[in-house]
C-alpha cells in the first residue's frame, strides 16, 4: 500500500494532524495571559473522568486541560490560598 491515497488521505495527512494536536499542548501566542488556578485535587480528578468543569478558588469556572506548570499561578487564587493556610 502506498503512503498516499488517491482519495486525498494518506499517512502524510495523518502525521501532520497528529503533529498539530501535539503542538496545541505547547504554549501558544496569548498564553502568557493565562494562569494556573488552585482547585481541590479531587475535583481535578473528577473533571478528568467526567469532563465537568471545576471552580477555582478565585471563582473561575473551566474544564482543565493544559499543563499547569506552563503558566504562572493566578494571583487571586494564591492570595485566597495563603489566607486559608493562615
């Protein structure tokens, strides 16, 4: 079987689509404005299993899907967390 399909598909297209999906996980333009938020671990796990959104300490509601290590911590979440620890 050939790498290209006469109907327009082929492994070249699949390889490109896979590469695009993997690159979406990298920091994209505009990501510098995004933050990592504090959410209870059990809620993160629940969201991963169910796809339901979570609510951060700052009130942001979203469905986690990016590596939090790539973004700075939300200042509001951090402030609330520090007050909770005290």
